[in-house]
C-alpha cells in the first residue's frame, strides 16, 4: 500500500487528488494538505472586485467532496518539505509521511519585493478571495469619488490574463455606473508588448488586445518596471531593449491593482535539489523532480524557463488546460511507479484560455503553449464572456458534487467543436 500526499488544494492540487484517487486502487491512501478548509475559484476574483460575485458563490467547502472520493483532508500550512525523510513538517510539530508527494502549492505572492505594492500597502489584488473582497470595498469607495486608475502586473509576474481581465471588467462596470468619463485608466506591464501574455503572444492577441484597449480608451506602458507605489501615484520605469531606462513615469492613481512577482512558497524554498533560487519546483518531462523521483510538481509552483529574453523579467503562465495535462501525466506515472515500472507519461502543455472583459473577451489556443506551435489561434467576441460564465458554473458544480473529470479539457473540446478548429489534440 502506498500513501500519496498532495500539497496544495488549488486548481492543480484538487484535480490531482481526484485524478490520482480515480487512477489508483482503493487500497492506496490519498491525502491533501491545504492551508484552508475551502477551495476558491480564483478566475472569478475580478468579478468579486466589481461586485458581480460574492465569496459564497465562488468558494467550496473541501471536506464533503474529498470525503466522498475517499480522500483525506489535512488542514494546515506546511512548514517544510523534508525529502530525505519523505515527510512534510507541520507548524504544530507533527509530520505527514508520504511515499509519493505531489507539490501543487501555487506561488507565494512576493509583494514585499516592490515598495508600496500589495493589499497591506497601496495597491489592490485579485490573487486571493480575501484580497478581492478588500479590493471590492476599496472600489466602492473609489466610485463615490472617481479619479485616475492604474491596473497591471509587476516585473516577475507569471500570469497576465487576470490583469487584462481586471482592467476591462472595471472599465465595463464604470460605464454601467455612468462614471467612466471621470476615470482615466492606464495599464502598466513588464510585457514587451500588449498581448505578449508571457507566451510571446498567441495568434493575434497583440492586435486584439491593443484594439480592445484603444476602443476602451485605456492607455498603456509596456517594458515597465514598477519602482514603487505610493498613496495617489505609481512610479514606473519604462526600459529600452538593453535594459536601460527610457523614461520614468509618475502616474496619478486613486485606485491601483497589480499582479505581484511570484516565488515558491517557504515550505519548498531553499530545499537543495528540490527548487530553483526563486523557490519553484524543478521537474523533468514526467513532472518528476530529478533529485527526488518520488516527488512530482504541477501547476504554477514549477520552474519553467521564460519563452524568450525580455528587457523586464516576464514569467510563463501555467494555464488550467496545461495544469490538467500535468495532473494526468503525474497520476499515471505514480501508478506506474507503484507497479515497479518506469514512468513514461508526459504532459502536453497546451493552452486553451478564455479572458473575460465583462461584456466580451478574447479566447486563444496554443498547442503547445511554448512556441513554435502547431496551433496558434485567437478570437474575440461577446461569446467569450458567456463561455467564461458557463465554465465557472460547470466547474464549481462538478467540484461541489465531488465529480472527477478533466474540467478544462471538456470545456476546451466544446469550444473547439463550436469553432470547428482542426488539428487540435486532446489535452
């Protein structure tokens, strides 16, 4: 009998728990370590910010669906992963032993690396439901006394879609409230161009997103490095291709939201052979750690080299479709290892994304996610917003009822069928 422990209960961790439970014989134990006793659907947080969703609508109590699947839930923040001892140390002095460990912690939000950035300082966030709720309160106060606004991502961020979504959703809500004319909006990003997304663009995301911003009268600054945020303003350096400062922008802002730099969580940082200097988990093509083959990494917490050199550090996003392919490969590789076989399953690392803009949006497919690609497609329209709403409801319903399936893959295949795209493989 083997014990498989999943560290983290976000998208990757939760789907991994379901998939591993489904793949393995019931005589094997599956346990999840989670900081909280609930799951939050992070993609909906921009909607929380503008009041279109509340906490209850996008969170799920973990106990019931996990118990239904025969998965143990351990609530607590892991203190340190101890690979030589094959255990996870907990803050109360206890430890959780494992035969196989799947690390799916997501990132630590490194607000402390940039002066004045973060919910406890001068900028808002949509990275956590708690942050989104605070951002919603601040947004309501802002709407009572509108002024300039700055939205974007900092240097070292590894996810850019939510920044674009937040800017567009806020813009849509401001128009609904008839105060858009009183709110100048500036989008600030380390990307070398609008629509880069950490992927060197997908299809015509550059043209689609630039057009969307022009239509919505949103100004932008690319190749930007945030120096600091203060009450009432953001200071950013726009850099040249060689990294030298082209211009320093001092942008007035009565409401700011930035996606922060990402790093690995403290429980895995500085563990020799397990993580890189930023704390991201080192994995091979089978999602295995090269030093500790009984440890697997999936999702945002793993180390992926940048798509290419950029003047300002730009991380690579790990999308839901891509994460699910990591989960499927990991579950099957663990099953092989338990049987004494050599693991040979690999993740496809394809991307299918829906970026909601409140009353429209942009969808794109990248196969594989890292270029060069076999499929490189993007499109925009009101259907994207409807598709995102539909997926949210479908995903949360399936989780609440404890059903195990590849959520993003099913949604993606439906999207592909709708648009009659050819040559796109299953995730």
